[in-house]
């Protein structure tokens, strides 16, 4: 058994970085909702300007511009959350091991030089 202090610190640093990334992605998800709203508005305005020949294809193209991004963003958030949970589990295991190591070390008599 060895000291796990460095591993504990690394896990905590990784948890912080991934949590920050997840927060940024959540902001992106919020902004994505605004984008969907704007695209719907654009689709409505476009119908006033389009010709009968291209109105259907234009409206469909606008609606599909942001298609799929919601599921991709949600997947990214879920991946971050899963990694954070795994790191927290690792950190807890390292903390237990580290506590045992330092307790054993404290029990050992000090060597005289």
C-alpha cells in the first residue's frame, strides 16, 4: 500500500475541470434553445418571402438546421456526469487507501539515526 495523496489531488482537479466543462455545455444547451426559437421565427418570416416553388424546401431546411444538436449536447452532458461520478468513486477509494496507509505509517516506530 502506498500514499495516494497525489492521486486524490489529480481526481479532484479532474472533477473540477470536467464540472466546469459540463457547466459550459449546459450554457450551450440553453443558448441552443434560443437558436431553435430564432430558427422558428426565421421559418415564419421566410414563408412571407419565399416563392411557391421553394417554400416547402426552405422551411424544411431551416427547421433541420439545428436538428440533432439537442441529443448531442445532452449526450455530452451525460458523458461529463458519468466521468465525474467515476472520478468521485476513484477519489473515495484513494482516500480510504490513503487513510489506511497513513494510519499504518503512524503506528510504525520511528528509526533513530
